[in-house]
C-alpha cells in the first residue's frame, strides 16, 4: 500500500460488497450499504489510490492460462545481489510472486507451470539467475485454503 491508512468499518463494508459482486456500480453499492453515491465513489477512489484495492490480475487463475501446476521455490541468495535477483525473477513470466523471508531461506518464489517438464525448465531458469546460490522446489499438490480476506473484512466491518 502506498498509504499507511487503515481500512475503517465503512471501507470494509464497501469491500465486502465488492467481493460479493465485483461488477456492482457505485450507485448499487450506495443503495445496498445505505451510503451516498459520493461517499462510496470517494472511498473507492481513495482505496484504489492508496493501494488497498489490488489489481484485477489477482482474480485470474493460472490454470485458465494453461498453467495448472503451482510450485514454491525457496532460494538462498547472495545478499549483495538481492536487487538484481529480484529484478531477474520479475523477468520470468512463470514467477507470480516473490517474498523475502527471515531465517535460513532468503526468498519464497511462487511459480506456475504447464506441466512437470515446464516446471523443470522454470526451476532451471531460477537457479541460473546470478546471485541465487541454492534452490529447493516443492510442488503444491492442492490448495487447501484459497486466498481470502473476507474474514478480516468482516471483522473490520464490525468494528465500531
């Protein structure tokens, strides 16, 4: 987020309504939530501007793009080359997220692949990045809890 402002209960109610119906218009949201159109429009615009509303990209599944496999690659990197490693990983299309970690492992890289052979190729590309010293790859067998924020939004919406 660009701003450190926390979502308040009204923002959370708007986000819950958008989560339930992402195509809802500002007018429909205002009617549903008992708010003015201007209030909803201003709050949605502020949340977009602050980064509280992420990109539409998050809703697209890799499977729909021909990449049904998900794997997690942990990587140990030369800390002096972290910026270059991050930039190189961002250049690999199948790398969908990279997190910096504390502990023995430096990076957690979420990748997608078309099949096992494709995953092998992607893992090789990652290992070939200058500054990456060691990797370990784990194939996700199935998703047990999908990405979700609704429970946190509900809690925030109930704050008074």
